[in-house]
């Protein structure tokens, strides 16, 4: 484990991830587990948010109490599978601003192709958390971070459910300043660019599509 990559080994994260890996886990349960695990991962990725204080009145007396500092953070979903992580993180941080980056992977070249981009304003003043369940080749993730940096983001973190060593290396090469938080670092990619042992296609399993 390094400063660039954090693998969350919490027992609940690992247990829920195992249930998600199972081939026969139904769509509804897969979706629920993804939402639950995303909250646990969000807890880790927001561990060092900056705090300030404000004076509040408790039932007993006034006090200076900690509150989040600065502008609302921005959650950026890398479509379409990112939406599964987004839902859970938003339950934990409902005031966050939300953006979307639409990329699909060309199955021949495995390179990302952009089709949608809509993000909150003033990204340079916000912590930006990009979410996508699978960090496979890293090409789409690196491309999404490129777009966010062009839009002004300077403080970016990447949240994923599973990562392959190839994807982590690609991200570290392209964006060494972007820490990655994941539930597991799997073995490798297969010839189709899927994470092994993995859990299949996260988007298909989440939305019940093939």
C-alpha cells in the first residue's frame, strides 16, 4: 500500500465485496451492496476533509463545534457504472455538488471515447471525488481526470470498488497527484481488458443489462 493507493480492508467492506463477486447474486442485491459499500469507502476517502468551527447552542450551553470548511465538495460519476457508487456517497454527503463524465470504451482499441461532460462550477475551490466501480486498464479513468483538470479541478481523489495493477500503474503515471481508494487490488486484466477475478461487468450487473 502506498500514498497513491489505499485498499480498504475493513471487514464489512470485504464481506460485501465477496457477496458482489458471486455469479448468482441477483441485480437488486448487487445494487444494494454497491450502495452500502460505497458509503463505507466514502468514509475512508473523506477522512481528511478540512474542518472549521462554528458556534452552536446545545441544550446546555453554547460551544464552538466542528463543521466542514470551504465549498461543497464535488462528486463526479464516470458514466454509467459510476452512478452506483454515486448514490451511496450522496446519502453520506447529501449537500455535495454532482457532475457526470460520459466515456465508453472502444472494444477494439480499449481507448475511451467521450460523449458527455457536465460538472459543477468552481472546481478549483472544491475537493473533487471521481467515482467508477472498476479501475481496469485505467485509460477511461485517466481520460476523465484529464477532463476534470481541464475544467479547473486541482484537488482530486478517485474512488473505485475494484482495481487492477495495470490500471493503478496507468493512473499513477498519468496522475500521480490523484490518490486512489479501493476495496480490492485484484490479480490482473484478461485479454478483453476485464479485471480478474473481478466480478464481471459492474454496469451490466447493476442495471440488469447484457
